[in-house]
């Protein structure tokens, strides 16, 4: 009788652990991120056409045109020049393609990049970026929010970012 209880107990514990793991994987922000969002709060703003269902359909290798058809225009777009090992140049633009801000090393070339300039003009000055990030969410008040972003390398999805950012 005692061994049947032990087996049942171990089975129940395994089922709970497996259910928790499945739940963690099925939530875009994971169990911890989803729990923090409920407890701490969030002020996430999503792009007009964003939906969690369509975001989940994005796969590595998809081109920008396919992602745009699926999710619509992002809230903002960042072009990243350089590598993770260096101080990258990051140029962020609004949906209209005009630069909102520039961060990174100041060189004679990068000093020609100014707020209000169009991204296409940036390409003619410094070339193609190493990666492009499309942000489909942002914080309304620079606070905690749910990050939803697509990262492209060579015009193809290389990564999707989905997590809860706690500020």
C-alpha cells in the first residue's frame, strides 16, 4: 500500500512539473514574465496590426516583406551597425522612416546622420546595417512592458524577442 502511494505521489509531482514546463513554454513571456506583468503591472503599447497569434507565426528565415504582410508596420525600426563585441551604432526611426535618435561612436561619417533624416538616406551614407530590429511594442511611460521584436539579418528573420521587461 505504501509503495502505491509513493508511485502515485511521484506521478502527480511529475505531471505538475510537466504541466508547469508546458505552460512556461506556451506563454510568450514565460511563467515568470507573465506573473510579474500581473503583479508589477505593465504599460505596453502594441503596433496597430499586432496580434499574439500572428507574432507566433513568424519563423526564422522569413523575409521582411512576409513579416510586414503578417504583422503590419512596426512601431519603430532600428538599424544596427557593428558587432556585439564593439560599440555598435544604432539608428532608430519612426514608422515614417525618419530618424528619431542615434547612439554609438561619433565619427566623421556617423556625425552626418541626424535626427529627421530618412533611413534610405542613411543607407546611402554608411551602407547596409548588420541587423535590423522591428519593434512591435514599446512602453507608454518608459516603464515595465512586454517586448515584441523581430530581428533581421540579410533581410531574413534571425530571431524573435518576446519577454517581459521589468523596469
